[in-house]
C-alpha cells in the first residue's frame, strides 16, 4: 500500500469508529442502517486509491445537454432547470465526491470543504479547473480528473447544488 492509501485507511477507520460509537452512544435517528451506509461511503476512497475508479452513473438525461466543449461558467445557475440541477447535483455529489469531500460537503479532513468555494463565476473557474485536471502532488494523485468519469452536465449540477449549501449562501 502506498503511504497515501495507508493514511486514508487510517483516517477512515478512525472516522468510522467515532461515527459508530457516537451513533450507538446517543441513539441518534441515524441508527444502524445509517451507520452501515456511512461505513460504505467512507470506505470508498480505498477503491479510488487503488486506481480502480468506480464512478457512479448519474442520470442527467432531463438536463439541457452542454456538448463537449467545457463551459467557463455554470450554465445551470440562471437557468429554468436550476432546481432540477440542484436535485441531480446532490445525488451526483453523494455518489462521486462525498467519499473524499464528506457528507453534505462537510469535509471530514480527507479533502477540502467544498462549502468554502466562492459562489459565482470566480468559484466556477476554480471548480472547473479542479474537476477537469484533478490534483496531484509529488507524483501522487490526490484527486482523479473527475471529468474522465463524470459528465459535464453532472459536474455543473454538482456545482449548482454546492452553491446552495455554500458558506456564502447559508452563512455557516
Ligand atoms: C479520491 C478523493 C477525491 C474525490 C473522489 C474527489 N476529490 Fe476533489 N479533491 C480531493 C483532494 C485531496 C483535494 C485537494 C487537492 C490539493 O490539495 O491540491 C480536492 C480538491 C477539490 C477542489 C478544490 C477545492 C479547494 O478548496 O481548492 C474541488 C473544487 C473539488 N476537489 C471538487 C470535487 C468534485 C466536484 C468531486 C466529485 C465529482 C471530487 N472533487 C471528488 C480529493 C477528491
């Protein structure tokens, strides 16, 4: 295992243990099913780090097609389908980004908290930059190039959803 994999696995097992003991101790409505779902979700980065990326298909057929050329700005922000994009984006985020970036975009420490992205065109530019290039340091892939696995429509839908939960929008 690479050091990254080890670090990720360690972080994950710690997070899982804490999450489960918290759930058990406080008998929150999350319950056992929730805890199991959480484990499944948090275990996902191990698959990523092996290079065997298993992206989840996102159903975007009802959203306006965007073509192959990448847009500079989120096309769904001021769009009749804005709300549909938010719905699709929330689901697409859960299946493709939450494993690293955290449930509800609240980072558990593995990757940056995406609620901190700026709303509007400036944040769009950074978002596009990262999802179309991925992130690498010292030859290690920190984030795969997500646009290889997730469609432009789904990625802008994710961005649309992220803006609804951003710190700028919610104030927290
Ligand atoms: C394998 C884990 C992993 C997955 C999966 C992943 N990311 Fe990332 N992402 C990272 C890491 C780690 C960074 C920080 C990279 C760095 O420090 O250079 C990052 C950075 C980012 C950034 C820049 C954040 C900032 O504050 O600068 C954006 C935007 C982003 N990711 C979006 C996404 C989206 C959208 C998805 C899902 C479609 C996704 N990521 C999936 C690990 C991941």
